[in-house]
C-alpha cells in the first residue's frame, strides 16, 4: 500500500495535484472543497517551442502575499 501511495504522490507532484492521507474523509473533502473555491488558472506558452521530445521544467513565482502555488513540473515537447 505504501508503494501505491508513493506513486500517487509522485504523480500528484508532477502534475500540480494534491494528495491527502487521512482516516477522516470529511476533513479531506472539506480541504478539497476549499481548494476548488480559491484558485486562478494560468496558461503558459513558451516563446520558442522546439519539438525535440525533451522535458522542459516550468517554474511559477508570485510576488508578495501568502499564496500556495501548485503547478505541473513541466512538459515534454512533441
């Protein structure tokens, strides 16, 4: 079971998702509901897009404030 959760955690981090491990499903559902109410959606398009099959990292920075940033780790050009 730990291996499965570890794999899910890796996938969530790579795609900007969240994971929660709890014996209190009501708490986890409240957290999911709260997260779905407070978000901004940004789109990204590189200035130079090279189709070479390489992985490109994405870094997101926000000036000021106390924000929690979740985003995918990057993308593979195709």
